C-alpha cells in the first residue's frame, strides 16, 4: 500500500482532534483509498500535555524545517492558528513542493491571494475546508458538485459561540452576560470572546466564501461587520413577537452586477431553514440558479468535527497525487 | 480550451433540465474548469416537444449506437429512467471506454454491483449523484470530504411527493386523498403515484446510500418498506400532540456489528433537524464518528436541481480525465 507522509504543524485541541480522527478511522480510510496516511512529524512545544492518542516522542520536533524542508513529507497540515508564522510556514511548504491543508480562517482570509498564487506557482494543492463551518463540507460543495450553478445568495450562521448565546437568550431567557458565561463554561467560547462576539471570526469566514463562490476578493476588514454585544432581551422578544429569531448572519448576495455583503444580527423568519439552527450548530444556506435552495448543517467547531474536515482535505489530496 | 464531448440518452424533463443547466452556466463552468463541455448527441424520439433550450435537429438521433459507439464521445449521461434498456446502455458505454453519469436510482439500485464492476473493469468513472436527494450533493459528501468518518447513522427524507402530502395533512388539515391531488396538480406527484407513496422510490435511494456509506449491498427488495397510504389524520394529530411530526424516513443505523435499515413513516421530534423539512424538500441527516451530526437539505427533484447534480458529476469527471 502506498504511504503518504504528513507533517503536522501544531498539536493543540484541533491538532489532537485531527490526529485522533486519523487514528480512529485509519483502517476505513485505507480500505476506501488504498493509501496509508501517516503523520510522521509534529511541530509542537508542549510534550507533556495529556492527549489520549498514540504518539511517540520521536514524532515531535520543535524545528519547523524538520517538516517544511523534509524531502519525504508530501502534505503539511497547518493548525497553529493566527496569521503568522502560519502563513509564512505554508508559503515555505508550498515553495518546497508540499501540498498544504489548513483550518486557519484568519490566515486564509488575510492572505488569500498570496496563498492561492503560491499554490498555483508551485503546482501544489491547497485546501482549507475546516476554515469555514468546521465539519460541514461547504467549501467542497461550492467548488465541486455545485459548480454547474451560478450562486445567487449565501447566508450563513458561521459562529457557534454567538449562536449558542442567542439561543440561550431566546429559549432560556438568559441575559447576554449569563449566556456568554454559560458558553465559556461549556467550552463554546474563549476566555477573550472578542473575535466571536464582535463578528470578526464570521467576517473571516465570509471573506473566504465570497472568494470561492463569487470569485471576488473582499478582505475581512472591508466587510461591514456588527457583532451581538449590543443585543438586548428586548430585541430577542421583538423578533419572537414578529414570528422569528435574531441570528448573527453572514450574507453575500448578487444584486444585478453587484455583490452585497455583510455580517450582522438579522431577523430570520421561523419558516426559513436557518431559524431551526440552534445552540452551537452552524449552517450555510445557498441559492444556486439551477439547484435552488440548499442548506448544510452541522458542528462548526470542536476537535473531531474540525479533524474530520482537515482529514477530508488530506484524503482528497492524497488521492489526487496517487492517480 | 479543451473540449469534452457528451452524449445524452433521453431528453424528457430531466434531460431538458440538464441541457438547460449547462446552457445557463456554460461560461461560468468554462471559467472555473478551463474546459468546454458540449452535448453533441441526444438520443430522443420526441423532436416536436417545446423545450426552451437551443438545440439543433442534427444533435438528435434515434440510434443508441450514435452515442454508445461514437469514438469522439467522452461522457454518456443516461436519463432514460427505468431499469432497462438504461442498464444495458450504460454497460455498453462503459465497455466502449466512456465515463457514465446517471440520475437513474432504479437502475443503480437494481444493478449496483454490475455497474460498479463494469466501471472498474473498463477503467472508467461512474457517478450517480442525482439518483439520491436530487440537487443535494450527498453522495459526493459521503464518498469524499467525509471519508475520514465511520458512519453511525443515515436518516433521510428522500421523497418530495410523500413529504409534500404529509406536510399538507399536518399543516393544512387536508385528507390524504386531497393532499395527493394537490401534489399531482403542482407536478410533485405522478399520475400513478404508487412508487412514491408505497416507499419503493425511497427504498431504491436507501439501497444506494447503504452501499456507499456502509459498503454493504442490500437490494431494494430486501429493505423492509412501508409507505404512507395508511396514514390517517388521527396519526398526524397524535404525532403533533406528542411534540413532533410523522415523516417517511429512510434509516440505516449501525447496531454493534449489524446494520439496521428500513423505510417507514416515523415520528420525528420537533427539536430534530429533520422536523423542519417540509413541503417537497428532501434532507439527509448523517452521524459520523468524527464529524458528529450533519444535515444536508434541498430540492430532491425537479429538472434544474437534478440537472445541477448531473452536471456536477460531469464536471468532476471532465476535470479528472483532463488532469
């Protein structure tokens, strides 16, 4: 069986989930692809952490070159998060002929053209399914099975933290502050929730969706963005009285030759499919000129759902380079 | 630009929708793939029908060999429906080195092993996304971006006719007979609705899903199947009183080393994502051991949604053979 060697940059929560996804399902993946996927090297400082996976000390390195310059590594998975050094590492890996998979929405949204250009110039594959919608295979759908459509509208609930907070406010009558604390207690929100609650996380994801679906580059900073910090119980009650819910919606919509886009708390009528997307779940609603209305629903975050998306990208690359 | 030549078997509703999907979006498809997809020959007797597409008399033939034996045709799209002669035509096309795309759930479910075996033996690609869930890219999702999962459960609303009837009964208080007439008037149900309302159409689709997701071949006749003809207003009201809805559900679920499967009207609690799938819409709920719960929602039938899925398959094959 042909072996595909993988280098992993970062073994925090998502890196561990990715490793575990491969470990759990290695036999199934091999049976379906005829390929043996092996994570040979891992860039990570924290060797002491309990990870509940089988990993040997020899797999770890603290030297990026052991992965980025290693002649035997075929695919590099970048899960460090943050714009740098992640972007630089990905560019170096591509320059060295390695295919790259990432879950890093901030780096992809900030450096979309450079990363795509480097992939083309170095004739390597670059995939980032996990950067939008976690485990939901939305980027694959938009760029492959739905490609015979012109997209008219994309409307998404793309952040689990804020959707959880809005759900707790609407269904349990919690205040914004109490709902945020509950989200933090359950691990759905970070200690500093700014990027989530101010909408910046969603703007990164919408920037990526706009690039892939509409072929237009809009940096996240150019997307009008409002978060949920100003939402009061009165707003939630008004939405309910009007027959709907308030959701933090990322929207991109054709309007003649123009594209309208933005991120903001938006009224969603109860009969719209997005109205039933609650708690920490994400969903992306798509309108195409042939397929009509579609919706993709699932977990937008978490180690294993994100690991599923990362490994899906790895499998597609491994298949393509083994033809 | 490289040209990919396509032969189309059948230009009824779905064939016309497929042709129209390509016609509407040809420029976009070419820009994204660098390929020029052209339907050069169409097997069809009815030349008089108004189709609202640009097609010349020279494109039509009534001789299958003009497509199946034509040396210049790369991909054959089979949209005749029915098990034969469709299966025989697909096998001949594969034998002659042509890649095959079909929307024909009856033929794929009845002859899955023969068709897959012929594709392997002749080293051609065989795809049938449109056979399950119409425009929803569920087969692609299961066989590609989600492949790093072991599937634990697949639960689908896979027939628009019966979902429309059950929705009208629940929301408008219509009797089964009136709801069926309304479905027929709106084009969601055939004059002879037996295959839909008795669950046979759904059993075909579940057989295909089981093959792809669980690697197990269960012919549709071996799937315990009950339709909706016996559903009364009393059943609908009881489901509502219990906090849910009756839906015609196709289920396949791991139970230890066994697989449980069947098609039958089933109570769905209102907080399950499938409960909000109404009217003629379809949806497939999937549980994977890494990704968790996912749902894919969209139009399960209709010329353009089905055309979107057929052309998605054609594009994936065209890309693969042009690498």
